[in-house]
C-alpha cells in the first residue's frame, strides 16, 4: 500500500487532532494527490516525529482563490495567512480530512524507512 507522509507544523497538527482543522492546504502536489486516501503526519521541529494519520475524504485542486472560497473556515488559518502561503502558486490543493488517528506514541521516521524529513510530502510504502 502506498500512502503519503506530509510535513506539518506542530501547531497545525494539533488543530487536526483537535478536529478544529478539517482541511490541509497545499501549494503544490503531484496529480496523483487526487487519489490519496490517507496521509501520515510528520510534525516538523521541534517534534520531528510521525504522530498519526488522517484519512482523506476528497481532494480539491483548483485556482488559489477558488480553493479558499470553498474552505475559508476549515484550514485553521485566516485569509491573510492563506494568501501569504500561496504567494507565487498557480493553483492550490485542499485535502479534506475524514478520520484522524493520533498515535499513542510518536514514531521516528526510521519506522517508515526514511532517514530525513520531507520538505513538504513524500510517498511511503508499507
């Protein structure tokens, strides 16, 4: 099975686990992202561990402004942060989260056969 590991800042991962963030915005993903069903959450510094996973109910890829209009209150950020994050992007992705599973104990990247954190995302096989 091929899943995806996403690097997410700890404050946004916490919002995902608290279910106050139900959409993960991304500037650039491969076309295969439309078929992603699950992503694992790698919390960036200072955590630097894989802390859980989320199932994706559906994925949207469109113009930056269209994605924002669809999900203005679901991504855990305001319009200013979103606009700043999307500077220079031709399009945006929204991964709509269906189910969340935080791990009881965070896992190191080595548990997934990875030796360094992804800049944004990375395929994992298990």
